[in-house]
């Protein structure tokens, strides 16, 4: 889904070829018309929930954000005319439409339909493709560049797929550099011990793929994808500091869908190139039935998908490097620094000895993992940290 966020951003960026001089900007014909276009993203999934996001593309000077559309009517319709109605779901600022499509007949064709502001939009009727299972998810560390690349291996023993598309969600556990066993209360100017349940040491983060991940095997003797790159990370990325998990979704797509996403990917890779494919070439399979002349962005596919989850420990990957030394301060009779000054100066308490009134402090960024994540542990997480 987030890859669509890059689509209309790419379309507007490609119109700018300004190299810090008085060169006249290159503006492809038609670029000024792509703002405020309806963008429909999602795929019809017959062994899972179909998730659809509807938004509007942005003007050249707008920020890189998604302009979600609410109160739309969304449904999946079979070639027999049976409708499966979607439900609007809000998660913060994100607006998504979920359609229960798991278990539908895969021998039928389906289309995605939506009504936005009184206008009706439809995809073409799409045959459902069957996706082969994911063989494996792995990684390759590079100890010269101190980085790691995660990849996928897959194949279709029947040789029918030929075109593949992937997306993934990722979760990771990371720890602060110092395990604090105390906390400072600025209202009382006191330090007190804390139980493990209130620790600021164990945290989790999450994300989703943002790149366009596609591949074709039409140039090969067999329908096999070998070590297709999914994501790379450097030695200071917290994702690979302790435990990293990637849930990969694999989907078979048609040649037409592959050509669409490849066109988008090329625009993303060749931003600003005067010989790059122009925005007018990016045409999906969504149409406005109410106004056939209206341009719409998006490509809908239909398939059963395959999923696989992997877990990788940072100690096994072996490329993570702890950030630089943290500033620390020991407070006591020999160094009677006002602790409120340390707190206001960006320090956090690590330990406290009440009998001697001594305490040890470090920069908050090295003590409180919540600055970079949350205390919400995924339900499927294998560790038993509180």
C-alpha cells in the first residue's frame, strides 16, 4: 500500500530538473493536471481480507503525505454481479476500506468498485491468479560495507506464474544502551526505584515496505526467483540490533500489472531524467465510469497470496554497531551536581543508591528506548520480555 504514496510523489518530482542555476525547469506536458486525481490502491485477495485505500494526488508544492478520502462506498463485485461490500476503518489519520473476500470462488473474475463524491470508479474484471508458496527468506551480511540485505527465494513448479510482486511488514525488538532501574520525578525532585514492568530498556518498532518489489522470470529457463532483494540495512540501524522479523506477502500478477509497476519503478529510480517515461504513460486499470475522460491512478490485481514470516537475531547477522559513547555523570558527595539540572539538560537516571544518595546518569537517548519505539510487544513475539 505505501508504494502508492511514492507514485504520485514521483509523478510530480519528475517534472523538476533544476540544477542550482538559471536553467529553465523541464516540465513535461500534462504534469500540472495530476494534482487532485483520485488514487485507488489495493488488490482483491481471495484467501485474505481485501484492503483498499482511496486518496487524492498532491500538487507540486504539497508535502509528501497521503490525502485520504473518507465516506466512499467500496465493494468487490463478481462477474455474476454479486457484491461484497467494504467497511471503512480508521487508524489514526489513515483511512482504509476492508472487504471480506476470503473464501470466494477463485474460478470467477472480479472487479473493484468505488463511489467517491457521486462518481463511480471501476477496475476491469480480473481473473484470479494462484500464487506459489514462498520457498525461503534469508539475508546476506556484507562485512566490508557493514550492511545486510534480506532476500526472498521462490519458484512455481508448474511454470505458470512468471510475474511476481511482494510487500512486507516488519517488526523489531531493540534495547536502550543503559538498563535503568530507577526514575526521576521532576515534580518532587526525587529518585525512586522502579519495577521491571516499568522499564525503559525493552522496546519494539514496526514498519511496512515502501519500495516497489517485482520480478519476472520470463527470461529464465525455469520459473524461479533467486535471492530477490527486499531491503538493506546499515550497521547503525536499530532494526538489526537485537531481533528483526519480516512477514512477507507474495502475489502472482499479470504481465500488464508487471508493466505498470515496472513503469512506476523506473520513474522512481530515474527521478528528474529527461528521457524517463513520462507521467502520461502511467495508466492503470481503474476507470471513472461517470466521467470517462477523468484520469485515475491505480492498478488492481486479483489473486490468492502466500505469506511467510522470518526472525533474525542481530548477533547472528553480525553487522550492527552500537552508537557512539553516551555522556554520563556520577552524582554524589564528591560531585554534587543538582539532579534537576541534569534532567533539564537531557539526562536520565540509570541507578540510585539511597543510603549514600549517589546516582548514575546518562543521556536520555541512551536510557529511554521509547524515544525510538514503543512498549507494545507484538502478540506473536517469541521473547518473554515484559
